[in-house]
C-alpha cells in the first residue's frame, strides 16, 4: 500500500534556497581582484596593442625606407619590452604584498 505524504510541510529546493541568505547573514560582494590591478592590466593591454602597431607604422617608412621586415622586427621587440615591463611591475607588486603581509604577521605577535 502506498502512503500519503503531507506536501504542505515539505519544502522544495527553491524554497530552501530562498532561506539560505537569511541564515548566512550579509553577503560579501567585494571584488576578488583590487581595482588597481585591473587598471594596470587594462593599461598594459592597451600598450600591448598600440605600441607595437604604432612602432611598426612609424618605422616602416621613416626609419627603414619601406623595409617591412625590419619594421616588423622592431614591432616584435617593442611587444617584448611591454611584456617584460608587465612582468616586472607584477613582480614588484607581489613583493610589496609579501612585505606587507610579513609586517602584519609581526604586529600580531
């Protein structure tokens, strides 16, 4: 024989999810990545696009008299300089974060 269930007392998963935020309290909506990091990434992205293309078109006729091979090599070198600059800046930022964390650890002792 089948038994009857009292459906009014059971909650569906949708009803349970509605109650979840009230049980956990206020949610944290701060971004995972700081604003400065995003701005820095956008600036280097812009530089990675503009600098090599600009250097190509500036050097192809002005410096290399129409030789696109040398102008392309110059653009590749400029792209590498921008990339190395980004890596160096990111490394400095990581070191600054590490030093700050060490200072906080010393204060808490």
